[in-house]
C-alpha cells in the first residue's frame, strides 16, 4: 500500500514537471497567474510539490492541465475541459494518507477538526477499511479548508517579505532576492525554492528575472562588478539552443557553481566557461574551462545586474 502511494505521488510530480515544461511560461509569469509565492511555483514546476483541489482547478482553468492527472496521477497530458475525479476503491484507501501527507498533518490533527474516531482514522490511513461516502465528504471538506489556509499562509509569507525601494520602481516587477553569493554562498540547488527571500526587487531592469542573488568575485568583472546583484532566469532545454558568448550561471553535478561567458566547445557535447576579468584582476590569469554538457544540472541566464549601495525598505 505504501509503495502504491509513493508511485502515485511520483506520477503526479512527473506530470506536473512535464506539463509546466511544455507550457513555455517562466516562473514570474506563473507566480502572477496563480497569485502564490515564487518558491511555491518553483516547487510545482520542478515536480516537488503536489497540489490540492483548489490549485488543481486553477491549473485546469488557466493552462488546460489534466485534473485527474494532477490529483490522482491518472489521465492524459492535456484536457479540453474540467472533469470530475471519481475515486476508485484503491484510491479511496490511499486518500487519507495522501491528503494529510501534503500538509504534514497527523491523525490527531484530523480527529481534532472532524471528530472521526481515531480507530477508524487509523484503519482508513493504512487501507484496512474503506472510507464511507459520508466520511469521505467530511474529509474532503476538511482538506479543502486546509488547502485554503495553506495558500493563504503562502500569501501572508510574501506580505512579510520587505520590498526594495529604489528610484527605479515598477509595480509589476516583484523578483525574490536571496542574500547569498551564487558561486559560494549556498549548499543546495534547492535553495531558491525552499527558503524565504530576503526581499523583493522591483526595478524594471529585473522584469525578466525569476530570482536574484549576489555575485562576488572578479572573474567576470569586465561584464559584472563584484558585489553586484544579478537577476537570473532559468534556461530550459539549453542543450538544444542558447545564445553563446553571453553571461550565464552554471550549477555542476559536484555542487560547484560559477558565472561565466558560455559558448559551445569545438568538441561536440562540451561547453566552454570563459572568464572576462578586468586587467588588474587577471594576475595570475583566469583560464577558460571546458565542461561536459551532461555534467551541468542547472543553467541560468543573467538577465539583469545592479549595484545597490544602500538598501531601503
């Protein structure tokens, strides 16, 4: 039973990742469409988060996603209209465990808000007893309320994050800034989806950016001054095409990260990371590095830079 649940969640996550990839929208657009936080959207797009009924409805209405596929892991890639999900017997057995796992709820939490006897909840949770229709409706109503509260919490978290106020301000721009160095200040590729940003950037130049962080170092100082804030936009399917000799942030499998000019190498399947330091910072000289394409796990285009001498909120 546990393996069935894990497989179901895996199918849902794979579907979400593929569906967002085919959608052709960037994270900032989806954040505006859905009205949720950037970390929440990032987790959705990377297949790391399941969704409830309310969010599923939004995804169906906005993008034509398959509601059954989102909620149960079954169905086709796209659907022309919303379809009602009918739970099969095995899915009913898994329903309680799957729903409470989304929000980290215990059986005691559910008992406290529904008054369903604990002995029955335990049997429903492990699939040893079918959930009666009356109890199912009660559980569905409860989890819908939990989902609404969860999404409201996401919105409230955003409200608690300061907004960077500068002379250049655009109300339509709201890019999360993380106070870390791209190359050396974080230890996981999931940082930008798992932690709250330090503040939001509203400068018009960052309109195309999905997130922002610091760049410390002089290896690219002809293009970007050390200490700058850089706006990043993730490039999907970069192996097929990317404009060469532009500045990109690259994350490698060994957890090393760098910002360099990037171009195709003469040898097929490799790229070159090209430094561009100012002369005063090039002794000893920086060297061009050649890296296999399949050694790269994340590829970001640097779409904006700024020097902020003094931050005001």
